[in-house]
C-alpha cells in the first residue's frame, strides 16, 4: 500500500516530456523496445522505489534483480539524512552564513553577511575584491548565485540595495582555482564533491567526484548544466564526464580536455580537509562537501547534509553494476 501511494504521488508530478526523453535515451543505449522500457520503469517504481530519471541514470535496463537491489534510492537517502543528521546541525548547514561562521578557518576567502553589514562595510569589501560572488543564504542548485565584476559596476550603493532587495546576503571573495584546473575549464571554479559518513567517531569517504561548468557559465552546478566525473583513490578522473542534458562526454565541450586520466591537484589534501571538517560537526554524520582547489591547496566551499545519491551511481561511472548500498550497509551495520 505504501509503495502504491508513492507511485500515485510520483504519477501526479510526472513531467511526461522528460520521462519520454529518458525512455528514448534508454532505447538508444540498449535498443530495447520503448513500451517494454516503460513497463519496466513502472515495475521498478513499485519494486525498488526508483523513478524514471534514476532508472536511466542507474542503467537499470542493463541490471538484473540482484544488481538492482544494490542501489541507494531516494527513500533510503532521505532516511539516512533524517536519522544520521541532527536537526540543528542540518539547519546550521542550510544557512550558508552560519556555515561560514563555523568553518571560517577552512574557507580560504573573505566573506560578508549583508544581514548585518552596513553599506560602508560592503563598499570597503568591493574596494578590496574586484570580483565577488553573491548568493542567497539558502541557495541550492546554483539558484540566485551571481559572479560580479566590480569594475563594471557604475553605482556600488545601487548594487548594495539590489542585493538586499533580492536577499543575496552572502558576499564572498572570488577564489582563483589551481591553474591545472583551468586546463579542464577556466570559466568556473571546478569543485570537488566529497561525501563523508561518520560511524563510531571515524570518518569514511563514500565517494569523490569533480564538477565543472559546460564552459558557458561561471558556476559548476549540475542543475545548471554542469558536468561531473568520478575521481579514484589516486586522485584521477577515471570515467567520462556526464551531464543531465545529454549524457556522457569523453572530452570537455569547451576546452576539449579529456576527462578520463585528468589529475586533480591536491586531491589527498582535500580528502584530509573534509575528514577534519566532518569531525567539527559530528552531529552531521552524513554530508556532501564542496571543495575548491587553489594554487595553495584545498579550501571549503559549503556542506550539504543531504548529498546526492544518484550522481555516484551513474551507470557510465560505475565499475560493474553495483550501487552504493552495500558500502553503506558495511559501515552502518544495523543503522540501515
């Protein structure tokens, strides 16, 4: 009955154009009959709580029943978010300015809180930093984030008032990424996503990947057309880049740099940074951290107490056809 209610809820919110796009993609990759793909999607929604987008991303058309059971699903991810992360801790992460206060020593950049800063403070900030990033306190998926070149602003006071009006209270110095990452894509800060899980005081790294914009934007967010690619334990990208818009790419569309084999500078230092930061807020046991790599090493961007469960289980990136669930069960034991 619960699964049927979940299915009916999903049906009410289906984007049918998007669903049939996924069916066509699966058809092109597998050469399976579209009607059979649709029927299997419905079955997987009932049996595994997997929607049509996850069905495509996970490559379920290529998996048998045993393999499908190894995938982390949205309900499991939501359960871990609620069970493992303290409510107040989650709120501290959701508020980007509270997060900045807590992790200030690891940010590697100046920042300003326009909820309390005066115009004179903002003016001084813009004199010190020629390029800034602004965003809402609760921004997600890149929404409300802007990169501003101060040299092109004719009226600083008008800019200040506009930011207040649009509740873009977070003002930050623009970081300069490591020159090696410019080779992949110079139009955005290409950040690492490092997801941690704490069990009995020990920090486990569940997956790491690199995100980059498509070359037309200044943010690397996946929801804004960005690409992502997995990083192995040696700090190298080992699979093609992937974008939700049109699938896997061997080369970056802007620089034509090959994803697979690309070395991420300061990778091991970035992982150690996250292990340190995770233990500063041990009540948030499950978290996805975003890290920028500068010429001097890694710096923390933000933390997300509800990490994506789908991106590390992309079938273009998996080694074999096994999802993340066994890795979580091995660490969490009776908690999952």
